[in-house]
C-alpha cells in the first residue's frame, strides 16, 4: 500500500533538508534531492517500526506470582 505525503524541503549550507508535512518529527537531509527523498522514506519507516514495537510492548503484561517450594 502506498500513501502520498508532502515533502517540504529547503537548502541549508548546500544540503537538502526536509520534513514530511503530514507526519511531525520525520526530518532528514541529503546532498541531493534524490538522496533526501531516499533518507526521508527511511526515516518514516523507522518511525513506523518504532510505533509498532511500542504497540507490541504495550500489549504484553507481566505479573509477579508466588510459588511454594518444598
């Protein structure tokens, strides 16, 4: 499945720096616009993986139990 996002970018000391407008916190930079696009996709994938790990972690519960040992 593919989604469409808006890459907002600018030049900063010769580097292309950008962010996804629709997803706060997804930033990256590259020496070329193509490199920036590749890196911003990687950054977005890392955010998705991190969120999935948090969801999985929150589903796991723990409980201390007592066991009599004879």
